[in-house]
């Protein structure tokens, strides 16, 4: 406001003259203003303090605590331990999981609330997992010897610098069908005779769960692994049980097929190879291995060879159980080792067939097959025959692995070789017969279902399980002689001896299939 110097009337600060007397008013002082006082700022909305604290804790747990990183890395790290040792994929998964777990634990150290809510349990589980990793890396289970792995095919190395283990007395391999595929060469030839006339059920016995193990038949006794983890000995004539032995502490299925030599039954169960007295089942020794899985032991020259599902092949002294050597493949092993001409042949799910020196455990060569190898190879003379899951069948030179011929058939079934003919069960349901020397086609017998069982030859007949049927096929021309219906899929391989065929099914029954006519004495 401005006061008039003449009459004293108060005038607006913007007026240039007095409204009362008209006298001019003085100008406003420089920089002076008479604006209204600024309106106070409107207060912003805020949450209560306890709500802000709780929200901060939740953000720390979900965004910055590191708990999520630990729980993401934990299954990767633990899961990688189930993969094959030395696998590139397994190593990458293991490394990624380990980095996530360490990063998560490092972040959790900053937030006491994370430890209070989840950190203690997470840390405990992580410590256990990291301990398992340390065991795997340091191989505290006794992995004392690593064999050199060469890229093949390669020439046979000079073995003169390695002292040979003392073989000890060689156990006598029993007569009959003492091991998977009949003998160490895994040719699938059985002494027979098979059933005569039409097939009949001599007996069947419930073994308490699916049967994957193939029986061994020696001196009137059948030896078989079961789903419940037992090895069982049965009278081949009456099916009467003679003894049973738990070889897996009731925790693992015995998929391995037994081998019998010198009165001893050898079989893999859980994480060990067992040697049992063939008469009463008492334990003679057991040796620690990686997980046995479905690979079956082979006994030859005083040594027991066995594979494991974690990719190892072991050689043990047959009498004492002392480990002679071990060899590690680059994949898992479901195939059973075949031994012939001083070499061991075995397939792996890494798609390779390996040849290993049987005395020292050194790799001789390896050959890619184009698919996982679950089947067991057969060796006749200087030729190795093997199927791959890539539906390819190979005939390879036993010395260097070079290919002789191949066929577009195959799968998980192991081949049989007899009389110059190789018999191949295929995933397409066909039983194929080819010339063993040239691979020339001879005949095809369609079974109507994929063949998981492996064919065997006894006399002039080929026996094979396909689906839920057991087929007897003329070995010369491939015509059907008879078919026997079981209760479910036949996955174990048949055993032919004493006028009967013994085979296990996924219905849990072991079948003894005889014939309607009497049979003569076995051939000499």
C-alpha cells in the first residue's frame, strides 16, 4: 500500500496517483513486491512406518537376498552328479549351478532377514550339496586309478611298460548257460535242446515284480535277479526255491544277469559286485563299484568284468575280489562287456563302441555308431557285431574298429551269431537274418511288436521275445515253428536248455516253456 503525501490516504501499491486528492504518488522501491504469500505445499501420502519396513524386507527376500539363486543352482548342481563323469554337458550344468549357489550365499550375507526366514535351511542344504560335489571331485569312493583314454580308432598301444596282474587260478565256467548271451563272446548260442512239438507251460512262478534280469542255467538250477533286490536260485524242473540273497539292501532293482563259474555266482546289485556260493547263496566277497544298473558280469580267464551305469568298466580277480583295473567311458554303460581275443568290447550311451585291453584296461579304439549303444556286442572270429539305438547294425573289424558292413536295422536287442548267420532283433518288430561275412540278406520274420529281448539260437531254431509273445523261428528259412503267449512284455532274454525255454516277463512271472513231445539228449 502507498500513503498519499498530501492527504495521507492509503492507496493501492500499483496506483500512480492518490484517489482522494489526485496528488501523484511516489514510485515503488526497486525489487519490492507485494505478492501473496506462497501457498504451502500439499503434503504427500505416506505409508505407516511398519508397512514400509515389511515391504523392504519382502523386497530384500525376493530381489536381493540371494535365496532364489541358491535354490536355482541347487538342483542343477545335484542333478549333474547323476550324469556321466567327464561329460561336457554335465560339467557345464555343474559349473553353472555351483556359480549360482555361491553367488546366492554371497548376497544372503548382507541381509539378516533372509537368513532368519530362509537362509538357515538354504545354507544347510547347500552345504550338503557342496559336500556331495566335493566327494564327486575328490572321488572319495575309492577311484584310485584312471585309465588313459585315446581317440580312436588307434593302433594297439605298447603294453610292455605295465606289469600284468597275477591272474591266479582260472575258474572253470560251468556247463549250460552260465552267463548272459551264453558265454564271454556273447554270441547268443545256447546248448539246448529246445522244446519239441507244441509249446506248453511246464510251470510259471511269480517273482514279485517285473523281470529284467535274464536267468543263468547251470546243473539243473536257475539263477535270477529280481525287482525286490534279491538273487534267487530255483530248481529248473520244479521251480522250487533253493535260496535267495539280498544284494541291494532292498533299495535297488537287480537288472543285471548273473554269471556262474567254479561254483560261484557273480552279479551286480546296487553299488557292488557280489560273489555268492552257488550252493547256498552265502557271500564269498563283494567289491564296491559305481551303480551297477543293467550291465551283466562276464567271467573269463580268472577275471570278472562288469560295467556300471555311471560309465565304468571294472576287472576283478574272480577268487579274491581284488580290483585289477577300471576304465571310464565318456557315457553311461547299460551294455554288458564282451570278452574275446584278449580284448573287451562294450557300448555306451555316448554313441560309441569301445575296445579295451582285457589285461590292462587301456583303450584300444572306439567307434561312433550314430546312436546310443544299449545292446551287448557279439564277437565271432575277428568280427564284432553290434546294434545301436540309431537303428543301425554294424559289423566291425575286432582289431581296429574299421567298418566291414552295416544295415539300417537294430535297437536295444543284442545280436546272435551261429552257423555263419547273424540274427538281429529290431525296433521295427522284425527278426532279421543276414550273412555274417557279407551282410547279405537271408530272411525276415515279422513279430508284430518291437523286440527288446535278445534272440538266442539252439540247434536249428531261433528263440526271441517280442511284445508279450515268445517266438520259435526256423533258423534256416525264417518260418514260424510256434508262438507262446505270456502275460506281458518279455524284456529279459530267453535261456534254452534241457528241452525248455526259460524267460521272464514284465508281469513278474518267470516262465518255463516245454514241448508237447519228449526231447532227446542234448547234443555232445
